[in-house]
């Protein structure tokens, strides 16, 4: 008698125990102390056989799902693995259940079972293109054309744009006006990207530091838990000319964090820059159970004017290397690369090769390195790095004190395996054509390959019936999944091609203006006084205050021009500002 699918393995006599409907204990059997110990070992062996049967079954199912063209090497590897499993089964009964080694074997088998289960049915993955920019603009106003900076003429359109600027002009008068209206940089970027169907999902500014996050409209309902924060490091943490601003969010269920920094300047402050970075990482926190700190996020991008310099090499040698494009000769003396070798906090961050000329310091309006009296040595001060959260590991055989994974890491491991995330950097370079600043902008283009944790928006909504300023209108929405709704949720009416969440024509409070509902469909009233007279192509968006994001977008629909206004001969100059916003060509 033998186990199904297992050859030449001694039978342990536990089949009858596995097949019994009611497992017996030692007291029911009336066993003595020695017999009780033997009985306990048999029960442990029974549990082990169950695990092994499951693993063997899964291995078989994996084999059946593979194509006919299986390589000899992979087949041999599988046979070797099965042989090792058979060897393990022959000696498992010699393990004492009270021994720590027994518990480690059980933990390892649990991990193996998890691996086999996830690999047996590999999920579909989707790819997303991320375009990142970092640029110290040295208080300059934006140039007339940033097409090259954003690759707007590229055949491959990004899904996401993340743009981090440093030294945005923040004089007293400008800073006050920027607090009320969009700053010139934000306005330019929104006006360019909105016609391409991107909207600004979030932004944050701390004095001269500005961080903007744009997304294609189709992804917006799947970007959730959006939060932003900042940390000052200038003047011992009291001044915002240096520090970091960050935006964190959930993208199809995967937690991402973008940290834009401007760190201490000058050659001798390399260690201080690392200290500032550690301080920012330790200080910033978020109201999110899954990722309360930066390092808890699945993927972190750290970028900005990090101000690390090239030390030891003289100016003449650096210039020759740049002229001959022998950039690799300078890497060993790049302070960030040097600090990564000894600072643990930096070692988990990756960076592409610096195969472009140093981006600092240039004479303004030229491609000439600093010719002033200071003659600053060129350096790669402007950088983009990333950190993919390290995967939780199975029990470490070399560490006798570690017997398994804690609950948090096991849950993290299960999530990482069921919903994998990979990152690839496709482009890392500087854009030399822009000369308004003493820095050149740096771009990084990435491909994110991931499995979506959800593919359905939280809310589906639509405009009910015909819409015009002649009659009160109705919005109908249906919650598709549970979400933290509140009295502060609202539905906004937007023009097709809107540029940001705050770019609504009008809005209505969901709870205040509810007129009818059941468990599946809810109706919300919109006053005709709020509907634009001239009409236009519009969409409706449901904004969830708790998640700080749009969680549902309607299909585009036509708001009809007001017949009453046409009959009364209403002149364009008498139309209110909302109508101008909808009808204006330069909206």
C-alpha cells in the first residue's frame, strides 16, 4: 500500500486516521504517556502527509497547464525536486513534534504550498507607462514650449506624469497669488495636458518645492487614498527652502509614493544630505493602515535636486570626461554612489546609469558650464531613484532563532505573490535644450507591470434624461462596492477635457440633494440655476471626501443650450462666468 503518485515510500499507517470523519484524541483511546507521545507524532505525520499531497497535486496541475514544448532541463529540475520531496517524506516521522526543527519544516512547507498555489494559475498583468521629470528651475518662469520635456510628440503616451520642481519662484507677492490661483508652472502643464485627456489628480507645494501628479482620465477612478505632505529641513526645520514634498496613493490597489526633495547644497555636506533624507523618511506619515510611512509603500520614487557632487576629481579631469562622454570615469567619485555603499537607508534604492552629462551648473541661457568667479564643478545633482519594497522571505535556515514569518509579513508575501508588481526603467537622461535655469531637467520613463487588484470603479453614475438650464436635472448613481461615503461627498459637473479635480463647473452635495434611493440606485437633484445656459459636452464625477479622490466618472453627455435664453435673445456678455467656462475656447 502506498501514497497515490508517490513511489518507494514506506507506508506510515496514517491513512485510516485521515479518512475518519471524527478525529480521535489520546484520552478517547485510553493511551499511556509513551503511547500518547507516539500518537501525537502520528497526528503530526498525518498533517504533513496532507501538505505533501497538496504540493504534489499542485505540481501535477502546473505540469498539465504547461505547453507541449517543455525543455529537458526544466523536466530534469522537476524530477530532482520530486526526488527531494520523496526523501523528505521518508524521514519526517523521525522528527519530534516538540523540536524547533519540526516547526521550521512545517513553516517551510506552508511557504512552498503558497508558492505552488500562486504559480499554478498565473494572473494576467497590465503595463503602465510613467513619465517623471525633476528640474531645479532657479526661480525662472516656464518656457513657452515644454513639448520635448513631456515627450508630447512621442507615439507612446504615458499613463501617468509625475513632475517635481525645485526653486519655483516664491517671492511674497507671487506666493500669495499662487496660493489663490495656480502658479505659472502648474497652469502651463495643466493647459497642455488637459487636451490630451490628462487631469491633475494631486499637487503639493512647500515654498519653492512643487510636486504635480497627472493621470489619464481612464485611470482616475482607480487612483485612491490620495494624500500629500511636506517636511521642512531649512534653518533646522523652520524654513521651507529645503526639504521634501510627497504624494502617496493607491494605483489599482498598489501603494505608490513620490518624494520630491531639495537637499543641502555644497560639496562638503554629503553626510548632511543623507541625514536630511533620513529625517524626511522618518518624519512623513500618512493616515493609511496599509502604508503609514514612506517605506511601507510598495513602490517609492525619490527624486529632485539632491545636490550630491563629484568629489576628489579636479575640474580639468571632470571637464575632459564630459567632453569625451566618458561619464563612467566619474561615477566612482559621485557622492550619492559613494554614500550608497555605506548608508543602509540608501542601499534599497536603485538608479539607472548616469549616461548623460552632469546637469549642474550652467550659465543661464547657454549650454556652457559655470564661468562665474565661483566656477562650480559640474555634478549630477538632479536625480531619480526608486525602491521596490523588499519581499518578505521564507524562514532563514541560517538563523536558528527565526522559525517563520510574522502575520504582517506573511500577509505582505501573499499580496506580493497574488498581485505582483515589476518596474523597468526605459529612459534616464537630461534634456539639454532648456537653458532658463542653471540646471538642466532630468527625465525618467518607467514601465510598471502589475496585476490590478480591482477593475471596477466604486461608483457608476450617469445623467438622467435631458440636461439644460430650463429644467432641474437629475444624477443617478449606483455604489458598485462598499466605500467610506460621508456628508462631504459631492458630484461635480465638468467640461469634457477638464484639467483638475477643482475644475468643476458646478457641484451638488450628495447627501443634501438626495431625492430618492434604494439599495442599488440613488438619485441626486441638480438645480437648473447651476446648469450652464449655453450648454456643452460634459461629464459627471463623484468625489469621495474620505479617499480624497474621484471614484466614478460618467460617460460624456450633451448639456443642451437653454431654449428660454435663445428666445429671450440673451447676449454672450450677459452669460455668467460658468457659461463662459464651458463655451470658451481657451478654457
